[in-house]
C-alpha cells in the first residue's frame, strides 16, 4: 500500500482507502478492467459500487496516475502510468494482455522520411494468440 500511496504524492488527490485499494489492485494485476477491479474489491469494500470505482479511475487517469489501454474488442484496461515505456501483446483467445519491451525506435525516422511527420512516441498493440492458448488448442 505504501508503494501505491507514493503514486499520489505529486497530485492533489487524497489517499483515500478506496483509492489506494484500486491502485493496489491495478498494480498487482498489471492490467485490470473495471469489472475485475470491482469483483476483487467487493470482499473488502462491499459498499464500493461500479460507479464509484469508475469515477475514481477517471480521476486517477486525469491526473496521470494510471493509463487507460484501449484494446480492440475487449474492455478497457488500466495500468499504473509510472512504468518504463512498453508495448502490449493482446491474446484474442483469452484476452490476456502482456507487457513487452520492444525497440521500435526505427519507426520514427521511417515516418519522417515517408510522411514528414515528427514522432514523439509510439505505442504498439500486437494481437494474436498467447503461448498458453496455443498449447491448449494443440493438446
Ligand atoms: Zn491466450
Ligand atoms: Zn502494460
């Protein structure tokens, strides 16, 4: 909890128990969607509604504490924003989202040549089948 508390230090946001629990959930899962956060927190915070969690996620996103991942054909997921830059592998079978550290630094210069576009950063989503799902279908 202390670790996630620090994420709020540079924001005007109060470290409420609900907020810390939400951040803790996202931090421990890596990527979490609204319903999963709600399910996991309902034991300790039975009165915390989906709407309350949604509002908190929205605020945390606004202050740059968390990031929303817009993934095709699945619920939006949230992750802690203060992480090394990375990209995402999305399994179309089980929906698992995996962080991957790829060097895509050559994309910038290519786009500059082709489109005259200055790239600040790129974020890549790769869609496919994860090794778990591949093994399952093979077995
Ligand atoms: Zn999978
Ligand atoms: Zn990620």
